[in-house]
C-alpha cells in the first residue's frame, strides 16, 4: 500500500539549531484515537524538511494489511519520536 501524506513538522525547542529531516525516518504514527505503530516516511532525493516546514511524502508500514481498512483520504495523524510529538499530517492519497 502506498500512502501519500502532507506533513507539517513542529518547531521543537532544540538549541542551538533546528532539526533537519532527510532520506527516510521511522517515527511512531498515532491515528483514530488508538492506533499507535511505527511507520516509514520516505523523502524524495531532492527534498528535506526542517522544523516548521510542510512537505508531501510517502508513508509505509511493515504490515500494510492492518492499515488498509482503517486509513482514509483526508485522515489526520500525528508523528512521535520518543514520546515527543514531532509533526502533524493528513493522508492525501491511498494506493492499494
């Protein structure tokens, strides 16, 4: 399953510099008041994001079948790393 998402990375206090996201990362995704699992965010080669940026990315899961019946276009979600909320997003497209 290919999931296209729009993600806005939150500004998190991290002195002395802002954080930069590039390549692929494995945060926790929370959606539908109870789903909490790891996901992979894949950045295109020429795309990077810093705190405060909004980008369109691909999202994938280790076990797609579980998420196929729960996710829908327009669905909001939140991303966490070590219990710190790093981003909020919305599903743009689902491709099975």
